[in-house]
């Protein structure tokens, strides 16, 4: 699954793939594969990124265009 929003969120925050990979404690090449859809992103990384960007997982997965987290 290609996760375009991962790249958009990262770029909107002016962050490099290396910076996000460091946050997730993985190599930059692994994170690059997530963004390009060559590797499935583990749930723990998806949760960490949603928390970091303060958006819902559904927003990252493009199931909604509303980034708000439903409480």
C-alpha cells in the first residue's frame, strides 16, 4: 500500500526520511520503503507516526480527509 500521506506529513513538517526513521528507531531505507509502498508499515510505527503528527490513523491510511483524532 502506497502511503502518500506519510510523505506529505513528513514534508509539511520539513523533516527528512532520516529524521523520521530515527524517531522510529529504524534505518532510513526501511522508512523509504514504507512511503513507497514496498514494505508494509507495522502497526506500532503507524501508531507512533499518528501520535507524532497528531492525526488519526484513518487520515494516514486515506480512509478520511479529516486529520482530527476522534475522541
